[in-house]
C-alpha cells in the first residue's frame, strides 16, 4: 500500500500511513491527510477515550475498511 505524504500547517512533511498520523508539532492527521480535531476533543460526541481511538493505529487500513479480513 502506498503511503500518502502531506505538508503539515507548520511546514513539516507527514507520512499518512496509519489511522492517526502525528506531526512533530503535535497536529494529528488521518490516513487521507486530513487534519483531525485536537486530542482533547476526541470522543466528546461518541464517548470514546482518546486512548481507544489511538489503539486503532495498530490495525492496517485495509482491515478497517474491508470486512473480508
């Protein structure tokens, strides 16, 4: 699977290979390179804890979006 590279708002390059990809400046991006909400807001509407969401990083993207695996 090809990794997407994006330029963070701070100017650094971020490789988007996981569900959550964190720049050295602290901004988080999703696998498609879209800026995510600050971690302090994670789970606010759905009741998840940020650690629950961060644990999904160990799951390959193809498994998140394909029920055959």
